[in-house]
C-alpha cells in the first residue's frame, strides 16, 4: 500500500510535516508513506483549470498514484490554512477527474496550542466530504503542545505520542486496506 502524506503547513520547521514523518516511521511492513510535493501552489481559478501550473500537475499525479492519503493540518484562526484549502480546491477540479475520489483518507494535526487541531480537523473533514473520499473516523490523532513533543530536528521524541501515532497508523492501514483492489 502506498500512502501519500499532505502537510498543510509550508513552514520549514513544520510540526505537521514532522508528524507525517513520524507516521511514516510507524507504518506496517509492506506499506510506505511518502510526502506529497509542496502545497505552495498558485491560487485556484477556474480560468486556470485547463492549463494548471507544473506544481499542480505534480500534486495531482502524486495523489492519483497513492492508495490512501493522510492529511496533517495546523490550525489557523480555528480552521485550516489557506494553502491547504487551495490545494484541495485544485484537486477537486475538474469534477469528473478528481484524483481524490474514492481514496481512504485520515485527518491528523499538530499544534502548539492545548487543543491541538480539533477545530481545523473538523473543517477539513467538511472539505474531504466533497471529495468523495472514505474518511477514517474510528480514531483521532491530535498532537497538542507540539513544541514539547518534537526535538529541534523535527523528530518525535515523546514516547506517549509515538505510541499513539503507531496505533493510529495500524488502524488507518487496516481501514484503508478495505478499499484496495
């Protein structure tokens, strides 16, 4: 199984990108989790839909080649970042050829706040619904106070969180396996 991780943060030291790397370290044997190309894309416009920029094409191809997705989002102003929403807008058009349709997806997130990314994850689930993806809802992975759980190199060092990540990935892979051909 090939899982693609999308980080909703463009920041070089992103906790959400680090969380996806931790998820990659905890997938079962025979499963890979790779990071998607950068979500630093031009703003979606229907006028550009017929001739998307190269980074949009690369993202669409990466998503199309994946068996499942894990989207890790920070929380900005109680919601998802604009760049992540923009990437999902690009992936949803044109309607008949969206590469996300039918894919299993997990929504996770890390934040320096005490509540993690609960509100952003709720909003992201609404966007995912439009994409006709199979949302994994049997477990949640919210990482609060991320600055205490990752070291300066972006490695997950908190044992409790490592255990939660490993458990989450085991459950997600089992869920996603139900949709593989």
